[in-house]
C-alpha cells in the first residue's frame, strides 16, 4: 500500500486549569471524534492524536495533532 503524502498538519495546545478539567476535556474530545470520525476520513484526514503535555510541573495541557 503506497504511503499517502501529507499536505497539511495542525497542532493545537489546550491549557487547562486543573487535572479534572484536563480529564473532562479529553473525554469530550474523544466523544466528538467518535461521532465525526467518518466525516474526517472522507475529508482526507489520515490520523488524529491527543497527548498530555508534561513540560512544566503544575500545568495541565493537552496537545491535539491532525
């Protein structure tokens, strides 16, 4: 299977106030993606990831990459 050429990549950082806000934001995002996954695929999205950013103690961040 030939590898697709990526034409666009987007990375968004979301700053949150607490660990519980971070958990709620992640769960909400998963629900959004599950409901729209087929539409994103049809539009050409190859992958989407969510990651926790650990670069500073006491901060709560999520990174979203398309």
